[in-house]
C-alpha cells in the first residue's frame, strides 16, 4: 500500500525506534506553545476569516464558510406557511439526534415532559458516535474536580466561562455513574476499578474508555434508552427555522422532511438545540473527522433568532487525522493511540515533540514539521504528513495491545492492507471540533426564553481549545442539564401566538446591509455529489 | 489521469475512479446522498451495502464508507432494515437465564448456518455471540459483540429472523449495569462531591487572579 518513498522513510523510523524507547521527550514551554499557535494554527490565519455584518455578533470574525451561512437567506423566505396547522405539539422539542440530544430527551422525559426528538439523519448519526478515545472525569483518588478544572482551563487558554467549566468538572464523576448505571461497558479491572489513561494536556490519568468505541458505546446505549422510553423520534427531518411566540419566546420549529421536502410545524413549550458541530463546512479546505450532517445548522437557527455565539472564530483541528490512504483521508486516528505510547515522528525518523501536548499545540507542531521544517512525507492526497509510530506500542506496552485497546483503528487500516502493529501510519490535522457556539447560561438556557442549547452546538464551556475526553463529558453533563431545565420549565408555560417575524426581520437586515452572497441556510448536508461538467 | 473502473449502482453502469469507496463512487456518479450515509468513518452503520462482483458466486456485504470499489461491482445499498427491538426497562430486568428467552425467543431458532458471521462488516463472530446469549452467558456475549455498529447486515441474511444487533446490545447493557463489578472509587467520589467536599478547593482556584492560575497551570505536576 505504501509508496516506495514512504517505505524508505519507514526504514528511518525503524532505525531510530530503539533509541527513542525510554528517551525523555521535552514538553514545550508556555512561550514555545504560544509561538507555535500564532504561527501555525489555522485559527490565526487572518485571511481565512470574515467580519460579520449583521446579527448579535456583528463586527466579530468567523470563518468565511460560517459567515456565508450566518448571513444567508432562510430556506422558507419565499414559502407560505400556515403556522396554525400544527403537526406536532409537545412540551420539549429536541433538535438533534446525537449524545447531547439523547441525554436531554431522557432527562426531560424522566421529568414527566412530553418530549420529541427531530433529527435530519437517524438518531446516532452524530459526532458522539465517532468519539473514540474516551471521557474524562476526576474520580480517581489522586485527582479532584479542581485538578480537572486547571487542566481544562489552561488547555482552553484560560478562556472558558468559569461557571460552565465548574459544572463540567464537578458533575463529571456523576456523569460516568449515570452512564455506568445505564449499562455502558467501561473498561474496568476485574475488581471494578476504572481503567484510565492520559489524554493530551491532562495532569492526571482520568480518561475513561470503552476500547476505542467510547462514543459509539455511549451513543448506542443512550439511543436504546430513548427507544425504551418510547420517546418519539422524527428522523430524516431537519429543523430549518425556530418559531417564536409574540412575546419573543421559543415556541417550536419549522421542520422539513429531508426526502420529500415537505414542511411541518412543531409547536413546543421549550426547544433544545443539540445540533452539533460544523466539520462538514471544511474550513480552510481541511478534511474532517465529522459525521455527514455536521453543518452548524443550530448556530444558524439560533443566530437568526437573535442569540449570540461565543468564540465562533475557533475550531479544533485534531492533530492525528488519517492522511493516507485516500479512502480514509481525514478520518480520526484517536488520541488514545498516543495515550498508549504512539510517538510522532517525522520523515527523518526523528521524534519532533512530546506526543501528549494539547490538540491545538500538537496540530500546530505537525503543520510546522510539514511546512517550514520540510520534514513531512508527501502523500497522493495532495499534501504531506508525519508518522505516528504505532509498532512502538506493541513493543513498549506488549503484543496484542493495539487490537485490545484500539480495535477500530486496527480494523480501519487493515481494510487497506496496512497493519499498524507492523508499520507506522501517516497523519495530518483534520477539522474535528467546533470550540465555539451558542452562548448559554448555567442551566443551559439562552438569551431567548424557553430556548436551550447543549453539546457541540454550545460555546464557552472549554474556551478556545478543548481537551480530549471533555466533549463526551460535555454532551452528557450539559445534555442532561438542558433536559432537566426544560423538563422543569415547561409546566409553567402558556404559549402566545406563534410567529416567524424574526425571520423576516433578519432578511430585512440582510437587505439593509447590502449582503448578496446568495447562500441559503441552514446548509443541512454538504454538497458532495459531483456536478457533471458541460 | 486516474484509473477508472466500472461499477453498477442499482444495476446502472457508471465509470468511477478506482480509488473511490462505494460511498464516494456514488457521489462521483452524481448521487446527493440522504440515506445510507452517516459518519463516513465506519462507526454508525448507516451505509450497509450488498454487492456482487460480476462472475462471483458469493454475495458480499460491507460498509460503503469503508470499502473500496473494484471493477464490475454490482451495488445495492441497504438504507434501512427492520430489526426487532423489544422495549426493556433496564432497571426492571436482571441478567438471569430467562430474559433473552422472553424478549428474543427467535435466537433459539438459529439453524447454525453462520450466514451472520460470514456477512459481518466488522468481522465479528456473530453466531458465536448469539450462542452465548442462548446460554445466558451475557458477559461473553457482550464482549464478543462489542464492536457491533448495528448496521443490520447480519439480520438481513438470517433465515431465522434473528435481530442480532439488538441481542448484543441488551447483553452489553446487562453486562455494564449488572455483571461488571461496580467501581467503588467512583461511588465514593460521587458521594464526596454531593457532600461538597471539593467545593472549597475548586472555588479557591477559580477565585485566584488569572496570572496565578496561569502559573499554577504551567508548573503543575503531571502524573507519570
């Protein structure tokens, strides 16, 4: 599978391997990290951002691709809808079928609410399902929520909203317990001790995992629980606009059947946006590890209704995306591979950094290696890459470790004849996570009454970078939180008349600002069908 | 110029790049996918696909996102398969001998044809984990079925009408909740937090000036 040039470079990796075992790799100093990020991290490429001309974040910069959607026209701009023809009438409407949406639905249902989930693909077609490495929680004897806070706050460049991060770390152990009690199969010792490892930027081993199917195991359990509770799921249906009532409070959503194009009206006393991330917008042309529907839809809906976004200018580029072969270009190679001993090595066989720096710093360092330093390996995917030395794991952690600890990775590479136990793999950063998103309060509510948000669609919990394992934690903690809040709030709500006036108002703002980008949003799905050239 | 191959999507011929997966071949052919496409990385099971290479006697099944095309591949996606999912109150069941018999009695109709195992996109020993379920060996069933993405291919090939992914899922939840030993340290920590034991520590940290927090972060001790 590897090209002759790659094989020649592998020989250098093999030649240096023995000397690298046990050799202490220095971590970057605070100043080195700062310099790396400023010079090489994609968030700092000013020319890749536009200034928003309208809406609550007017004057702030966001990636071009996001700006086009936030400043885009509504899908229902020229559609006549009768809001009095109500197809669904519920207490809590959850938009999104991933881990935060499912957690929210379960808790709202447990609180007695009439809950409905709507998702544009199927429940579980979500980034939650693809999270591989694990979930953090400070439950070990030598650990504490304060220590977890310090790691996450520093890793996020001291930009997290303190009260949100406090909740994330303090509720962490209970989130693990909740999942365990639902039947999630965590990796444990025979006596029940949780097996935990490091992630990039952690100072304690607090990464809980379910092999490298951590997100899948959690998501399929949550999905099963939603089904067992018989919570209705309207799938292959997207929310294309929020509906407010005449008092400016959330009152439902306009839904669209993804297959027939038919519109439906959902009335709801409370609405929870749990629509996830934006990797399929391919910022700066990066490949992505995200699922097919990651197109920032919830951000567009909330923004148009007047909710501000927190840190919409920052994304996480996962340092180890698969860079070869072409068929898996951009797919995630879990950080767990480094957590269990995989080393980052350049074309010359040199270990160029400590493998467990935070993701943003690691990504910047890989980009430097492949650009300025000229020590990348060229790939046919149109770029260069560095090695992740995986055979090293089998040497230092014992034969069989890879199949036991990262079976999905092993399976993915074996499809293409690469045995990562024998040969290293090629990696390069891939667009992985939306650090920013909808601004929320501690109870998951937003600036619009009765509108809540949870999961990757939210910004501010992690700051300007997120540690591995804090996203799975976030979707559980804040998904449940939003579900509980909505499940308590709906009881006292008397909805006013439903209206889409905010959509018309926003269109007027577009006109007034002279914006003519021609984009329609939310995007719903990326356009991958090849258009035949005439 | 990239080498091209012929594939037959639902019987219709298209020329696509040899390097394509079944999924990207469909997109190259002009399909804007809505169904049969989820995570695109082999985790969600949305893209179960049946194919036969012309002249081959064997019918094959795969995940479209994880499988490269070959010349003369006849392809049909399986966008949905009606699995039998029984409603279970996880708090109301126990991992006893009867539970599978009550909920999924069809597992005892297995005729041992092994079509499920042969068809599994994840190369799991599906018939084996069903056999464990028959014998109420839920721990073994849970581990053997662990990598299941619930694509439903196995069930589509089963003459006994077994919904293998649902059986595996129930076994895993029973194992995770009831059979695996509980973590005492986790329970202890949850109780400590509920008791407010860590609140002083964390609020002291949060109330420090940012420069002090920065210094603490940069000099923190990292567990070996």
